[in-house]
C-alpha cells in the first residue's frame, strides 16, 4: 500500500504544523543516485538498492526503493530530463481519464522517462521523498540537482521563530499553510500599528465578522472587532520549500485590521537559496553540526529582519509609498479587473470573487482593486493559490494605477 503522509494544511495552527512536520521527519528519505540506478516501472520511481537491507530466504539483500511520484516530482523530472511537462502529466493522468489502458499509459510513461535517464546514466540527482522501511510504496516528492542544499521546514521554522523572538517584539502566528510545494507561516505584530487613511478611505470589510467562524478566528488572536480608524499593522511571512519550489524567505507583510487582508512586500524580502556542495551518491544524512550552523545563521538573520520589518518607521514608510498610488480613481472597474485577471492568470471563478469583493469593499480606487485581491486570498482553499494572491498585492496596485492613467 502507498504510504500515507499529510502534506497539505490550510489556515492551521502552529501546533498542527509542528506535529505534521515532525511526523514527516520520521519518514524523510533523501538519496543521491545516478540516472543508471533510476527507472520508472508502472509509473513509479524505482531506485536500485536504495531501501534498507531486507531479509530474504538466502540472507540479507539490499532492496529497491519504490516511490509514487507527486505532481511536484513529475514537474522536476520533466524539467531535468527535457520532457515537456504537459506531455508527461498527460501520460500519467489524461490517458486514464480518456479510457486508455492503464498498462499502455504506464508503458509509454516508463519508456519516455527511462530513455532519457539512460541518455546520461552517470548524472547524479537528489531524490527527496517519504519512505517507511518495509511498508511498501513510498512517496517521491522532488527530483533535484545533487547540489541542492535542503533547509527542512521544521528546522527552518524553529530557527526563524527563535530569531524573531530575539528581536524583542510581541509576535502572534496568525496563519499557517502547507503544501507539497512550500510552507508559509504568517506572523503578526499588532502592537506595531499605523494609520492609513488614504489606503482605507471608505473601505468596508467584505467579511461578516458576526459569523461564529469569523468571531472565533478573531478571538483566537485577541483581536476585537475594529473601530472606524483606518489601521494597519506590521508583520512578516516565513516561507520555505523542501522540494525546490523557491528559496527560503522572511518577507514583510502589512495587514489591514478591518479585514485581515495581507500585502506582502516582496522587494524587501530576506531570501536564501538552496545551493550547496555536490552530494555523493547514496543516502543523505545531514550532520548535527551542519544543522546547528545553519540554524544559528538563520536565527541571526531572522532577528535582524524582524527588527527592521516590525518597526513603526518601516511600517509608516511603506504605507506612505502605497498611499501615493492607492487613492487613484478607477473609472472603468469592469475593464480594469478583467485586465488584472488576465495579467495575473486569475481564473474566471477567481475573477468573479475579486469583482464581488471589490464591490463589497466600496473603494473605486487602485487600492480597492488591491484589497479585493488580498481578501480573496483568504477565501481560496488551495494554500499555494492563497500565497500567489497575497504576493501579487503590490504588483496589482501598480497595474491598476497604470490602467487608470
């Protein structure tokens, strides 16, 4: 049977995330293998001799690791082997949906991948996955360069939070998302607040704070219903990918008190790339000393970043920059929202939600367009999509201003 691992959380608590990441660490499987030791069989990845030694009738033998690829893994192997990713995913998924023989689709997929693995049999790759020894099929999470240097989510999270606490400000974890691609933890600093009258002129929250779910969410963070003051507060987002989908990061975020809309400021993010020395072939075990050095560095950098991001001076400066653009009037909202949707790849259903929140928000301005996008971020169920919406906030503001001109 395939291994069962929780890989997705949406709007979870910090405790939920830590528990999930600890359970993942128990099953973590990192292995460097050359193309000659890798193959696809029945659509699964097989790594020759990579499993723990197993007992057979003739003695102890090295077993093969068998892992079921995720969509992220398929994307990685398509990129590194030069196989069009749409074609690979079609072989895996669409052929079955169209009623083709699963064995024929598996044979076609296997043949394509194995041909290109054999084309360069000495090239080495890092495979990241989950594997429970002796318990059947594992999970192939990522297909990466053997020069990839992982920062595991749990280690990075604890180091970043430790550094954040060193900064000496009161922090509140207000949002936790996890997917196969990335971890994202939103941290607020409500005591670092500023007024944003232009950004929030005539703005109404599109959320009903009287619902039990909304009231409970507010109460859990000690937030009362906002008064009429146009208040925003400071914070940041801790982000990381274990599967090669971006760097680790600590990114400042400004949150609107009235609705909890979050606007990330990507240009000021502290980032670190996952690049290290090339790893030798075989199972990878990260030394305690290496992990300690990495954790100390991350904690120190996080402390410096949080001192900067969670300061009144920084918050007021960023609000002033946004307010220069936020008050620009939008004379043709329908056309503007349609063009914003196309530019940022929002689906029609997402565009409909943005339009509804734009109308509910009551701001016919560029800032109102940005607010609508960030409020929809709270509504979507997919954690990666929610992150995309919040990360697009200031770019949406810029485009709305441009279209209004």
